[in-house]
C-alpha cells in the first residue's frame, strides 16, 4: 500500500528525518512510536504531501508519489487526521461533518456510517465544535476523515490528552476498521499496548531514525518498551 523509503526531510535547513523507511501493508496497520521530537509527525506530514522530502521516495500502490501535492494524494485515497483534535470551532459538529459529506455523491451514506462508528456524535450534533471536549473533537476529526472513504488513513496521536473512556472508543473503532478490510492505517501513537495490538508492524523512531522495528506479536511490547526506555 504505502512505502516510505530512505526519506530525509525537515524544516528550513534542519533535517528531522534521516533516511527513514516505513511500510504500511494492504488492509493492515503500521504504527510508529517514539518520544516527543523523534520525528513522528514530520513522517506523517511527508507521507501525505504537506512536506517535501529532500531525498528518498514515497510510493502508493507501487507508484512514486514523492512529488505529488497533498490534494492529489487525498484524491487517491489518503486521509490525514493531524494532532490536536482539529475542527472548525464556530460550526456545529454536524456542520463539520456535512462540509465533507455534501461534496460527495455518497455523502449521506458515508455520513451515516461515520456516525454509526461514533454514536456519541449524534448526541452532540448541534453543539459548536469549539465547545466540545478534546475527546469529542477527536472523534469528530476521525469521523470527518472517514466520510471521504479513504484507502489509507494517517492518524497522529489520536488518543493523546483525552479521557480514558473516549480513548477506549477510539481504540475500538480503529481496531474494527482494520479488521473490516479495505483500509490501511499508518498510526502514530503513544499508548504502546494499543498501538501494538492494532498493528501488524511497528517502527520506533529516535532522533529521526528507525532504531527498532518488527511485527506486532506477543514479544513486541517488551522489545518496544525496552527501546523507548533508552
């Protein structure tokens, strides 16, 4: 599905990623873990086309999309949910969703499916997004991305800073989506247990380099926690 190979990327004259290679399987989940400042968000921004790499390649279904702009990548089935529970604060939750749904021929059905995944959004549909809790805004952001029916969903710290009950709901939804098939996920996540439960493959970033990787088997959590303890 997605292959990032030997990517060097950064901001201004400073490199943040140093030859990073990550692969996301078809209909599967790959997770990226690491401490703050390791380059995880930079990796997602490079994958979705918001940041151009200085070198290396980004492949989607075997096609080189390294120089393709972000909107063209979205048109090919990418959806990106950045860190920070982003929404249009002056619009209601439902208006946020309809901004995406109204531009699609299957928008009504896609909107209904998103609400089925996050039923709590039905109860707050008429509330302004700016008045919602962080967990509610995060559910809203993921639901909005899913309305586009992506083939590849990129999630940046979807459970960061939100209450445990909503964390459990988001985790359940991501696991359900990955189990259905038809969707690949590149997940940046701090909750090691959940990240490895969801992922077929994990990568640990440290100072912009992959220092550990492997499959999400029963021995993975011990290896990841050991890598992150350094």
